[in-house]
DNA sequence: TTGAAAGCGATACCAC
DNA sequence: GTGGTATCGCTTTCAA
């Protein structure tokens, strides 16, 4: 067994650098640099020679050295709505967490917020694009309205990653979202199992013109149609993410449809729906499955009034989005254009695992602890980077 | 609105470095370095002065510079069993993925494997400790047998992170695992809902002396006891992760217990159990919930014979484990001692999202693509780092 | 016990 | 077009 000797063994045999390339080619490192970076003022022929040699020796730039020498910083814009905070605050935290772990590569996050999804997002995007930024993470509320600005970003060479939507039809580097169709059919399957295969279900959504909402309904309907002949949709309620509207419409529907066995709320707007159920004294008898997770929902899950909720993993969405931008900017790796996460099923028995991650103090950023003598290890109060991803 | 000017704005105002500290204190950077790193040969008084100033100015080392100048490399040992491959291969991939993304900080993975959980792990651990390694990730099969070696690791100053167990009672830096108790009660809750609150369930486990297995059973039993009065445990079968044993014992139990409504297999040993059910012509009528996910299980989920399986997220476990070691070694951040992941529920409707991640070609390591001219962006065939975490 | 200086591997200039 | 060289912030070594 090859037991390495203590001292010298841990020096690394250094990989080929630009200096080696320069030497073997008998040119200067400046020229190599020019070739590698497509910089102007270099002979086509030498450029090719350099590129080829780089290829064969397997040259890979030393990112530490690059960051150290180039004094410019990478600035990544993050535009998110303030509402719904329980979701987007976690997206932001996920982003900050990853950003943090790459701080030594000189990335900085420039954060902008606006009132709500689709409200002020155009202005914020415009502002960000004016702000000489290298990359951008956004949560498009109304993708179609953003299209022109997205084209502008493209022209400016600013890569944009969209979270919480697959934003088809607008230009972007990548999207990150929960698989909406899978989300819908997952609820269909849970509903089928929970109801023993029989019953009629009311679906409460936002508005069906939103791709995401449409896909969830379609997924749900497909699952029911293909696998659960005894299950049907009693009604589809569009509540437009409005509390009052959700409450009123649900009351009406429930009153006029007595034999409802289940309710599926496919947006975060579940509280008023549950209130309507309560008012009809139905919340115990009905099987309710909701979407997202926030403090007000916890007691409803605890009590069993909500059988399950579909968690859309905002923290992880943020992580992935930032990761994509970072790798693209720093390492020139183009991410997959569409990143679909698997939704999580949260029920009473695993609820606490998720709530723990939602405490405001659990932002999981030991590195932010600030100045400390390096020799003293700091035990961080919460979970490090990836660990938080469960939230 | 503060629109920054184009060119100069993106230079960063540099944070305080050891040079600044040296200057304001009127000493040399060498001395500052000695103070910051507790190196021998420095006056106690100056040391304190440096440390204090560092504290007040908020000194944070530039990791890029550190890595660049220190020519030593960090070597992290990874010891994993070859069986069960569907699980541990993914743990390894998760580790490699993170390692990859930190390659520019000079971490290297030294991989060792041995036949199966608990078989050869002592030798492998010994070998790793002999191999002058800086940190270690292991998957302890029999923690109690490893105790002396773990103590040795501790003495040698080698931090160890354990995956797939919370390995109580042995020394380690941290553990990463699915929350076994939550896993058990989650199955209890699913069972309760699926069976409509009535029926008797057979539990198939490995061996109850294994903490992890015990906790799952306890979680399951607790959930049933507290919330599902109509549900009971018909029998608990210890199959010791042996296929034949599982099959035989299950056959017997099922034959002698006619009124079984559900089966819970709390280890990956579910195939023989399902075969036993099939042989008794019960697989359709029973509600089966299993653990882990591997190719052979997919058709059983597809067909509905397995209602759900609890996915233990090997990929993420690997990521978190390596991340913990890395942060500890490089950034001196001590991770939380226990990292409990929330288990995922996989059913027919979201199965494909998980299977996609299990294809052997989907290792998600664009950076490994090898030498390429940097100016040419590479579109990676699969998902970048964090994205794969859903698998 | 301390100071001074030589790298690490890239970028960004200058001069030719 | 190309070569040379200062520079980034730190570690390391040698000299005082």
C-alpha cells in the first residue's frame, strides 16, 4: 500500500500554467494571455498554436490567481419581490449563502426589492440593467411584460436566471423552478390515496393564464384522468392571489357543492380557503392539500386540517440560481436552460424539520460572523451552506 | 438612483489585509502572520496587539491569496462501501461535485472503497489514517467497532464526518443523515392516510441494534400510537439486510398473519419483500412503503405495488458532508455536529424526477469536461452542482 | 523575537 | 504584434 511520506508528499505537482505554455512555445506569457482571452493584437497563427498547446497539455486557469490579480469584481444583481416574504426571503437567503461561500472569488450581490410579484419588477429590472451589472437573478411575475427588457439584457451581455418559473418565451440564461406539472400530479396521487380513490375535489389556483398555475392544474387533472377514475374535479377557482377573492369564491363553491371530499390549493393563498372551510364546518372532514409553507400554515398542518403541503424549496431555488450565474460568469460554464426541482411533501410528521429552517436566525452563514481570530474555530449556530438546503 | 460610472466603479475598495495591520502597528507582515496563525517565536504582547487590531478592523484573510501562496494541498479522504452502489455511488458523486467546485482552493479527494457496509471499513479507515490525510468522510457500518480508530483520528487531528448515520457514541466532527425518527413517523402518517386509519402493518427492518433502524421503527410506532389508534403493527421482521432472510421471514409472517393491510420496509432490502408479497398474491391489495430508490424499485412504484418510497438523498448527504469538512479545514468553521436531512417522499407521479438524476451519465460535473479554450463557453449536458441535489 | 524578500499564477500595463 | 514587468495578499524562508 502506497503510504506517502510525510513532508514533501503534500506539495502538489503543479498543473501546467500559462508560463509553461509560453516557455515551450518560446513566447511570452503576455502573448499566451492574449490568445487565451481572445484579446486584440495577436497574430492569428500564434493564437492557434497557443490554443492548441493549451488544449493538449490540459491547461486550466488558476482561479485563485486570476481573482487575486484582476482587481475587478463580479457584481450579480438579485431582484426579488418583498411579498410573499416567506418565500422570497428564503430565495434571497439561499442566494446569499452560496454567494458567501464564493466570496473568495470576488462575487458581490447587489440586491433590489419591489413590493410584490409583478408590481415594480419592470422598474427594478431597468434599474439593475442601468447599474452595470454582470449577471442577474430575477423572479418574473409577468414574463410577457419583461420581454423587451430581457432582450436588452441579452444585448448588453448580461445573463439572467429566472427563479420560481420556467418563464417560457422570454430570453434568459436559465430558469429554476419546481416542476409544476409533477407538483400537480403529485397532489393528484396523494389525493387519490388519501381519499381511497373516491370523491370530488375543488382546486383553488391563482390565474390560469399564468403558466405555472396552468401546469399544476393540468398535472393534477392528468393524474386524476389517467389513474383515479373515481376522483373528479368539482370546481376550479381562480383567486388571483387575493385573500378576499379566495375566501368569497370558496364559500360560494362549497355551499353550492355539498359533496366535496378534497381541496387542492395550488398557490400560497391557502389561508382564506381554509377559513372558508372552517366557516362551513368542513375543515375536519375534507382532505386539504396546499402549496408552500409559512408560519400561519403550521398550526393547520399540526391539527390535521391540512393533510399535506407542497413545499417549493425557495432556499434551494436561490442556491441553484446563483450557482448557475456564478459558474457562467466565473468559470464560463453554461448551465442547463431549465432546472426543475422536485417538490417536497410536508406533512405533520416532518413539519418541524422544515420549520426549523425558517426561523429568522437560521440563516446559516457562519462566514458572516465577522472578524475573528482565525485560529479560533467558530461553531456556527446553524447549519452550513448545503445543509440548509432541506428548508 | 445611484447609477455607478462604468469603468472605475467595479474595482473593489480593498478590505484590510495583513499589510495594513503591519503598517498601523509599525511591525512587519511576517510578525502579523505569526500572530494570526499562532506560530512560534513571537512576543506574547505583540501577538495580542495584532489580534486585537485584526479584530477591530475586521480582518478577513484573502483565501485566494492564501491558496496561491501556500503550496500545500488539502487532502480529504473518502471511505465508502461499494455496496449498496445505488446509494453510495451517489454519495460519492455528491462529494466529488462539491470538491470539484472548490478545486480552486486546492482540495483533493482521496477515495477508498471496501466491499460492503461494515465489511472492510476498519482496514480502510486505518489505511486512510496512515495516509497523512487532512480530513475524512466515512459511512460507518458498525460505529462501535470503529471507536478506537476514531479516537486515533481525533488524536492525529484529523476531523471525520460520518454520513448516513448519526453515529452517536463515537468521536467525530459531524454526522450527516436523514432524520430517521422523522422518516419513521412520516411513513406512519402516510400509512395512516393511505389506509384510511385502519389496519395492521408489517415492518421489515435490518437489525434493531443498529441505531438508525431502531429510530425508524420507534418513529413509526410513535406516530401510530399517538395519532392512529386504528393502526397497529402486526409484526416486526429483522432481515439483517439479507435478501434470502427477508424473503423467507416475510413469507412466513404473511402466511400466518392474514389480515395485513400494509408493509413498511425501512431499509433498502425491499425487493425480496415485494417478491414475497407477490408470491402470496397480496402485492396488489397491500399498501407497501419502502425506503431508498434504485432501478429495480422503479417498476414496482410505476405499477403501484409500492405506494411510496422514502428517499434518503445520498447525493445531498455527500455534498453536505464534504462541505462540512471543507469549511472546517479551509475556513476554520466548525459545522453543526448533527445534520439531519428531511427525507423525500417518492411516488409514481414524481418518480421520474428522481430517476433522471440516477442515470450514470448525469453526474453533473461540467467542470470535469477537461481542457478547453476558456473563451468558448461549454453547455454542460446536465445540471450544475446544487441542481443535482434533488436526486 | 523580528524584518525583509522571494515566490504563487494570473492580469494589466508599459515599451518596443 | 509581442515581450517584459509590476501587482494582487498571502505563506515561507532566511537573515538579523
